[in-house]
C-alpha cells in the first residue's frame, strides 16, 4: 500500500476528529456530545448524500451499468450475511451468529461518506447512483438475519413476536424497509432526482445546505463516533479473539469480492472504492435496532461492539486507503 494514501487519510479532518473522540475517552476527558445532536447530524448527512445522489442519478440516468451495479450490491447484501453466519456459527450460538451476520451484510453510511471525502481529497470522480446502492443494501440483510435466527432457533426458544411457528412479518418488513435512515435516504434521493429533472433552479438554493455545511457536519459526527467507538472497546473483552479477528478479516474478504465485482462491471476507480466500502462495512445503527426487536436472544454488546468498536475504525483508518491501493493496482483509470 502506498504510504501517501495512508497519510492523506490520516491527516484528513474527519479522521483526525474521530481520533480526537477516541483520545477523549482514553485520557478520561469529560467531552461528550449532547444526545439529540448526533442523531440530528446523522439525519443531516443522510439527507445531504441522498439529495446529491439523486442529483447525480438524474445526470447519469438509469443505464445498464447503473442497474447492474445496484443489482450486484443487493446480491452482496443477501450473500454476505449467509456466508458470515456459516463462519460465525462454528464458534457461537445461532442467535448471536445471525445478528452479527446481519450487521455485516448491511452497510455503514458514515463509512461510505468518509470514503467519498477521501475520493474528494484525491480528486477522483464518482457517480451518484452509488447512493442508490447504499440505500438498497441495508434492508435485505435485516430480513436474511431474521430468517437465519428463526432457522437457528427452531429447535429452541421461539423468537420474540413469533406465533404459530412464524414471525410477525409485517413488523419485521416495516423495520427493515421503513426504518428512519433508509426512508430518509431513499426519500432524499428521489427529491434530488425530481428537483434536478424538473426544477433545476432549486439546486442553487440547496447548495449551501448540502455542500458547504457537509464537511463540517461530518467532522462533528465523526468526533462523536470516536467517543462512542472508544467506549465500546470495553465490550470487546467479552467478544474474545475469534470475534475480533472476524471483525477485521471479514471486511477484507468482502472488499476483495467487491473488487472482483467492480472489475467485472467496469466501474471507475472512484465507484470501485465506494462499492468495496459498501461490501466491507457493517451496520451499527439500523441493524442493531432491528435485531433488538426481532432477536432479543442475541447479545447486543457482541454485534454492536464488533461493528462499531472494530470494523468501523478499521475501515475508516486502514481499510479505505488499503482498498484504494488495490484499486490503483487492479482497476485502470477510466
């Protein structure tokens, strides 16, 4: 890996603020972000990337490459939890294996946004349709995770909400497809597309909100993520070396598969990085919320601490420049 890529990533403002949050916890500082603000900044980031994604999607159109890329992303969100479950099931019970597998089949929007910021530093272009892939990858993994937990629990206790041998699928599907982050992201994507197509004058009015404030909001949000991630490090003692190893090796394996798919699809270097990051990241917001409702037998400290305490910082600090180095080696400049 080129040392310059690591350096460019480490000295970027969002990553440095992430480290500042980690340092605050490690040295015992009382720095904390009031609870409503992280949620507000999370919603803002989703709105901004969704709107900008809709803008770019309107410009690029729904061509064959767009549809193939989105289809490949959804397929990965179905296959990753299954393969992860088979690995995790060798060392833990079915409920925990299913919940963790669902987390790794889903995505981290903040890791995706950090990768976009990294591409901007490198002056590499990327297409807005990747936001559509981001929006559609979260929900399938939740459904697969619930199914895996149901299969694993057939010989034991039934899942919460089960009746007559089945789940309340209306609640499960509503949590999977209508949770706040997915709904806002898809809604913002559609609004960006419509405004660009039918009222382009409105783009100039949105520009200060979706463009100029974005980088500062990302820094603030990653500061909070650094604090939360460092606090989760304590839970990793319960996870053991197997889960910690999985939390590092799984993103590398999934990113390698994503690189192969990117080459087959003929994606640009920028789009290839975003696709690899989607494959390699893990959800620590939407999936945990769904798993707590549908798989209460699973231990939240395991699937949250592995995704947020290990995989998220690994991808933000090491993974993104590593994936970019592989892309520069194997994906030609378009």
